[in-house]
C-alpha cells in the first residue's frame, strides 16, 4: 500500500493533482479542500489510499491521516465506493461526518450528491459504531455552507489564477451557489468557475 506521496506539485486539475516523486508523476484524486492547499512547483505531502480495481489503480489523496482513515471507514458501509466516500469528504470534514453519524443527522448526509433520504438512514445505521466520536467541538453559529467562497477562491489561486480572476469567477458562480439546496458543492462550483474563466480568456 502507498501510505503517502511527497514531492513537488507538477500539475493541478479540478479533481486531481500530479505530484512528482523521484522523477515519476503520481496522479492523485483529491477533494477541492485538499487541492486548495497545494501550489504548483511547491513541495507537498498527501496521505493516500490506493483503490485497486480490475482495470485500474487509483490513488486518493488527503491533507491528513485522519481524513484518509475516515475515507477508508466510509467504504466499509454497503453501497459506498471511493467516489461517494470522497464526495462525502468534499462536503463535510471528518469531524462533521462523525458528528452527523453520532447525532443521526440525516440532513447532513443528504447534502452529499448521490445520497438520498433512504441512503442516509442506512448509512447512519451502518456507520454508527465505525467512525468514532467527534474529536473537536462544533463551531458555534458557523453554518457548513459559509466557507464555500473561501474554499473556491483558494482552489482557483492554487490552480494558478490571479486573485482578480478568482474574485470574478467566485462572483460569477455565486447565484448558482445561493440557488443550491443545502450546502453548496465546492467541486461543482469549481467546474463552473473554470468554465467562466475559460470563456473570458
């Protein structure tokens, strides 16, 4: 198993990074939050989980080991593959997921694309004793959705766009984010923002 990759960030995309390790470019699938902390040409260390399929080997990368462990634990629930587990971590922090499961917060799980009401109920039952207790205290009065602007802006800067371009792209997708039900999906907004930037060039 590849526990982590450490090297220079050679390329960034909306859902992946390429890290150069010993002359080899390792493609690593990441959430927007993880990508937003990476910078082209700068050193990075990503904790990784290798998912082996008959026709592919896919590396998923995380900012820390806790996130990686939660990613793997989520997949012990029936019907949860790596893509859904990653989507859950794109919407919620590991602690927010632990809190949602511990408190039976169905609404928090249905905020994840691909999880409906019945799926959320099933996941709450299956994951109840697997994720453990939340590590930190919840942020008082801070809605989960409040940080989408900062996350999106940081992700665009990380992809090499100028601050002005990032500001304009965030403003362009704001109506889409505000119209979204529940928590705005940063990954979806990032794709929309990139499309507006490509049209502007």
